[in-house]
């Protein structure tokens, strides 16, 4: 399976248009010291030609240029066979509307996420005014085969597992499954990837599932729980926003570093997170714990 990190920043991107926090300043003034990043999304494929997206970011148009160039004969070519959603947040779903020229799209998500994009954000009906959008419900804990848009099997499966978090601010209900970890598996080779860009807590059940994957892509939003409070950007701590911080005793770095996954990479990194600075002490701590800070364009073969 091929996996490409199309974007590795949290909502707003890096640097964020209205932000002059210390890390955004570095990214603007000396981008070689803190590489700019687009909003979090991945692409995965078994054949390197037909791709599925993990979330569809508002940066999708430029992100798709990172896919290998296809040998296109006709006048139209849609490289995206399906979009798997881990939640219904705007930074993960607005890209669906931006793919409306695709005529036939496929969206794969839990019933809770499908309800929010149908009724609350209305991303689904807005897109459906332009394109046919097939929806595939993935009940929590059920292994679902991923099919291409023409109905043939891709050889990949998906399983969603609910994780702690808060539902989008615009969601009218707080249903289980509003935020999930996506477990992607290549049924031919057995290779597996967990895509978890939003996660508000790491319990033993989730940790033991994450331990079994080859490639772990995990929520790297914040370094500390009080990151936005200290910068006076927000009065909500990281955990209240549904993101477990990297540092500290219950932080993701301590809990994930013992896992035996072959590769562990942070993604959905907020523009305030000091790990974005290449030479920071926080970056060195991540790397010495055997993890990596994701960058746009990183590629994995698993
Ligand atoms: C999140 O990751 O918590 C959300 O995307 C927040 C947001 O961008 O509104
Ligand atoms: Mn987000
Ligand atoms: Zn910033």
C-alpha cells in the first residue's frame, strides 16, 4: 500500500493567515526553519493510480498535484475513488465540495459523521447539487471493504473505532462515532495503517489496536494542554478541544513511544506547536522517542 501525507497541519494550515504566534512568525520569515504545511489529509492506494483520501481538506486542489502523474487518455480523469472521513470538522470535509467537478464521488464514514455532513454542515447536499455522491456507512467496529467507484473491490478494508473528542461546534447532536480512528488494511499483503488525526484520549483498548499497525499517523495538534490558553488565543485547553497533547505524563509521546508499529508519525499539527520548528528542543524529544513530525509530501510504502 502507498500512503502519501498530502497535508500535515491542523485547521488553518501553517502559517495560518491571521496568526502571528512565535511559530507562524518563523514559518513566514525563515520557512527553512519551520516548513509551511497545508491542512491535514492523506492519500492511500494499492496500485498507485486509484487513490482514496483520508479526509478532504480545503487545500485539496493543490494537494492532489502530489499524486503520481497518471497516464490520462481522455479529457477528464478523477484520481480519487473515495473519501474516508474520520470526523465532520470543516478542515476535513470542505474539500468534498471542492471536488464537485468529479461528477461521481464516494464518501465513506460512520452514520454519525454522515448525518452531520447531511444535516448540519450541509456539505453533502451542497455537493450533491453538482455531483452524484455515493455514501458508504461504516458502523463502528465493523470491517468494511473499500470499493472503487465502479463497484469493483479495491483489496482494501476500513474499520472505524470511536475515539474521545468533541463533536464539531455546528453538530446538533453528540453521537458516538463523531470522531474515529480509521484502520486501513491491505487484504492482499496484510499491511495496515491507522489514521487518527483527532483524538482526545489514549485508553488501553485504543493503544492495543494501534500497536498492531505498520504505520501510525496520529494527532499532533498540540504540544501542551494549555498551549492556546498561554498564547491567549483561546480559553479552551487541548483536551477540551478533543486533542490529547504530545507532552506530559498522559501525553501521546509517552503513551505511543513503546508501541511496536514500524513507523509512527504525527500529523494534524497546529500552527502553535513548537515541534514545527526544525531545531526546537520539542522536535528533538519527539525524534528521540522514535516518532516523526509529519511533513507535506511524505511517502510510505507499507
Ligand atoms: C479540530 O481539529 O478540533 C477542529 O478542526 C477545530 C476547527 O478547526 O474548528
Ligand atoms: Mn482539525
Ligand atoms: Zn500561529
